[in-house]
């Protein structure tokens, strides 16, 4: 029995998600709520959702590689990626599509085997390349209009977990996941 919001996913979307071997996430506005927090000392802090983190770990447990591609550079992102054992971390990427293509080439994957999850205009080009393009609920309208699917939750508020759940469901792991935690 799938999670409620996955019960009526269209067959074409399930087929796209079933092919995914690499899930790539933007950070600001996708893995976070998009707000930039600076302390008096100039240090940046970010807030990540625990549900997203578990989803990313579960994807990896089933052999789906996870990557982060971000235009900005943040120590907090490096710490979170390390905590989640995300081996593919690319920060300071002005051309996210080129970065995604290089990663696909290095992993010997096709674009159809990649998902890209984003929220704003710099994410459009890699979303167009990926076989599964996902926009978070509070994505810019131009991005949402190009996505194959849009999450119910906003960036940094469980959106990444929804994507992980979709991929695991499409790949037939929903029941195994439920049993794992009982």
C-alpha cells in the first residue's frame, strides 16, 4: 500500500521514476527553505529537514546515487552532505546543466536515469536534461511549469523526502521500506 500522496501517481511519472539511478538536488529553496541566514560574525547557517535526510539515506540504501549541485558555496552544505554520505557534492556551479552532464558521463548514466530537483530559474537547464524533473511546491512558476511533478511540501520542509518516496515507490520498495521500520 503506497503512501497516500503516491496512490494516484500517473503511470508515465512512475515509469520515469522507476528508471532513476541518480537523484540530484539543488540546495537553497530545495533542500532548505531558501532563506539565507547570516550571524553577526558573517557566518551563514542553513536549516535542513530530518525527513529529507532519512529519505536521501534510504535512496542510497537501494542503490540510487545522490548528488548536490549548488551555485553557492556553503560550509553547512558540505557538513550536511558528509553527514548523509553524499559523495557527489558540487558547489559554486554557475552552469548546473554542464555539471550534471559531467556527472552523468563520469557515472556512465544516461539523462533518463537522472532526476533533478529544483526551485528557481538556474535549475531549469538541468531539469530539462534530466529524465525526471521535479519542482518543490514553492518553486518559481517558470520552474513548476517545466517539471514532470511538483511536491506537496516546500523546499526544506519535506519536499526532498517526497521525491525519495516517489522513486522508492516506483522502484517497488515501498513495502520493503515499511517492513524495515516495523
